[in-house]
C-alpha cells in the first residue's frame, strides 16, 4: 500500500499495472476499436487474487468434500 502525499492514511485503491497502461496507449495509437476491445476484455475478466491464509482452511478439499446432512421432515406443508 502506498501512502498519500498529504496524509498518513494509506491509499486503498488498486494500482493499474504499467503493462496494461502502455498496451492501452499503444492500441489507442494504432486503432481505437482495438483499444475499446482491450478495455472491454479487462472489465469482463475478474482479477485473480491470492487467497489469504486465514481463509485457506475453509477452501481445503477436506471441508469442500464433506457430505451434507439431509433432514427429512414428517410435516406436510399445504
């Protein structure tokens, strides 16, 4: 996280990687339609972020593969 210039509050926004910025500028210079398609592709795909260690235990294969408990009720609902 980067600090903002005028305060000690950390900047919480995600930074755009330079490769994306340079690619977009190059495509804009070549063809506007290519730049538009590139931008659409960026917005349509999701970011792949690392899973924090505190969450990994919930996504482990042991927990995901547990069988669900089925409870059958004798009550008949109208």
